[in-house]
């Protein structure tokens, strides 16, 4: 067997066989997301390096060997190699976060060149690898919360923080399996309330047309019908849209759909491909399309149908999905309903995606007017509750004219939303947040569990529920949900990335915490700067911590005046509060002694 070689600093390097085995492992993993030419790119640069030809790995050589460019290739005018290298770097990072966290060989492509680097993960060569210690006292799990997936405690720098970057499939399957009884058929779904099926004409109306199949293939016809039914079932979990089932397109002009969802299924041997597209009814424009592949030898057909339908529903109908993008307004005003009220909902999602303080007051007043016009719309009441809550949790960012008693107004609006439609996940999300910031954590988690059970495809529901679980002390389960939400591209991504930073900080991994915090666009949000300040303090980076303190003194001078209260408003357990305050102390922030009121608002 080939022995390990020593690097210049005396540490062991992987052998050629070990590296080739690792590359084969990466390329065969479903979590290595790279196209065929990207895979050829990786194989080529690895083999050239192992063969002693690393000095020849230039853009010109790679372009000719991998991308079949001719001798006239000009890297300045054709960035194909540089772009593909960036994609492969990201694909490798994702692989080690999701599937390769236990691998002993780490492969990277350092920026600024195309020569790969190989090394042992920290601790991989040690006879006994040190693991992250588990809490001394096991945390009792509430029966209403999702069951956490099993987690290993690996020794490398990748493994130390991978516990919260779990693959979406594991998190979703594990959580859904806990919260739901086994589903036997579509008819087993919970009945909808009368308010849920009524439409005031202000929601996007989506016609799901029967998915087409390759003519003459009975098997693909059955799959097409099953996918159509499953997509309808998954879409109906979103109260913000109206779903029109196949072959029911009758009625007045006012009831015509805004969009048509179409799909076609091809079945070749055991390989299935679904192509889906969303058509705008007003002008016939294709505003979204995607394809989904599955190997039916590896996965059960029912699992494939459910997975594909959930992905389509999430992409289209989540609050920041296709149906709520700005170009939706080009659909034209509907002939019935209240277009101005619907525009308020679109404005809310636009505001929340960026948390732009300049939009807050106008959107809040717009939603109040929408409620006046449509007092029985549960979703508008929920959005009004959420925007009142922003005045509590983002008060230092918004700097807007605060409503009198915003938390009480938020609670009243959330309860009204739930009364109107107890099956509205957005209404239950609002009640969860209002209860949490009212310090009724048990009620908050009950509402969050109910919201998530109704619609696990809603990334905002999943992410916010994960936040509440984590901040109530259920860090493992909560952070898994936040991670899953990030993987499915929620709207305010930076908001959840800061949540991941807090997750890592509480786990004691300051390196990963800082990475997540800096990935987020901090912009105006003082609370996000506060999280970074605690992380920098705990890491001993005092110069950078002073810059964060200077920013907070200029942009949120009142925040630090009662810092214990602000932290207790968000972190429920006293030990979590003190851990966070320790980071602030280390950064040089003077923390007054506790007064025995920690944990109450």
C-alpha cells in the first residue's frame, strides 16, 4: 500500500490512491451538484495534479481539454473556465457540508488558480479523534416538536459545525414523519374550513392542468395523473393562493385563473422526467419552468411524486415564491375582488424580503386598509400581526413611528386571523410569534407545531418555527429546521443566515458562527450586528468587535441601554442568555448585573 507523504510543514498528505478514492466518492454522491462538464473539469485537474502536471493547469489548457475550445481561445473574453471553477468550488463546499462531513480526505480548489489541494481533515490521522461533547443533561423533547435527526460528533473543522447543515431530505423526512400520521391517500387530508375555500378574488388563482404523458405508455399516464393530484394537494396547503383543480374550469370570466400550471411526464425504462411550467394567463408568457428527474429503481414512486409535488408547491406558492414576485403585477387587475388589498400583500412580502425600514409604515397602513375592506380575510390579519411584531423585534432597525401597544395589537390581529381560519398556517405563524414575544413560549411552540404540520412546504413557517424552538432552548431541532429552510431559499435569506450564526455560536463553534454572520447582508439590522459582536468577542477579535460597537453606537444607541432585557426577549433560557452576554462582555461591552428578572419581558 502506498504510504502517506509528508508536506512541507511536516504533516502527512493523502496518498494518490486515497485521493482517487475520495474523488470517486464525491462524484458518485447525489449531494455533489455539478453538471457533466463540471465533473470532467474536476477529474481533469485532479488527474493532472496527481500526474505531476499541475504547472500546466491554466485556463487555456483546461478550455481545450475539458470544453473543447480551439487554439483561438482567449480567457479574457471567454470566462467559461473561471465560471466553472467557481461552480465546482461551491459544489465541493456543499458536498462537505451535507454528505462529506465524515470524510477523512478534504479536496478544495483554492481561489486564484485551478490546482486542487488535498489534505486530511483535522484529526483524521489521529488514533483517537476528539469529539464534541454532548450536554451533560439530556434535553427533554416536547411531543409537539419535530424529532431531531441523529447527529454524529465529528472531529474536523467541517464536522464541528455540520450538525446544523443537514441535508434537506433528512430534515424534511424526519420532521414530517414525526408530525404526520402515515398518509394513505389524498382523501385523508384534513377538511378545509368554509373560510379557507372561499375566495374574495384577491389571491392568485392557479389552474393545475392535467399533466401530459408520452402517448402510448400506460405507465407514464398513471404517473402523470398521480403527479397532478399530488401537486394539487400540496398547493392547497398555501392559503395565499386559490388552486383550481383539473377539468373544473367553468364559470364566469371573473373566475378565470391568473396562471396555469402545466407538466409533461416521460418514462424511459426506470427513469422518469417531469417538466413543469407556469403560464401567465393574461399574455401566455412562461414565467417559470423546471425539470425533475428520478430513478424509480432507487426510490418508491409515491415518494417521488410527493417530493416533486412539494418542490413545485414551495417554488410557486411560498410567500416569496413565483406567484408573489414583482412581475405578478403584470398579470393585470382582476375583474373581481380588491386588487388594492392584494397589492398590500405583495408590498408586505417585498418589504419583508429586505426588511427595508423605509417601507414599514406605508405597508402597515396599507394592510390596515386592506383589513377594513376585507375584514374576513385571515391572511391579511396575519400579515398585519406580523408587521406590528416587527415594531417589537426590529424596533432599532425600523426607526418608524411605532404603533401604540404594538405587541397587544399583534396578538389581537393574530388571534383574529386564527379565529377566521384555524387551518391557515400564516395565521398560526403570527400567533406563534406574538405568543413568543409575550413570553408565552409553550403557546408559541404549540402554534408553531400546528402551523408546520399544516404546511411543511412553507419555508417561512419552517424557518420561524425553527427559530422559536432554538431560542426556547431546543437548539438541535430548531437549527435543523432553520438549515432546511435556508436550503429551500426563503425570502429574507440573511435573516436565517444570522440565525445559523447564532446556532453555531451556541454550539461553541465561533469560526462557523462568524462565517454565517458575514454571509448575511447585515445592512440596517442592529440585532444582527449584535450577534456578530458577541461572536467576535468570544473569538478574541477585539479590533473587529470595536468596529461593531462603533456601528451600534451610531445606528442604535438605545439598544445597549437595557441589553439584558433585549437578550431575554429573544433567548428564553437563562443559561443561553448568559452565554450570549459572555460574548458581549469579552468584546468590551459593560453588562450590568442581573436583577433576577431574566426570562421575563
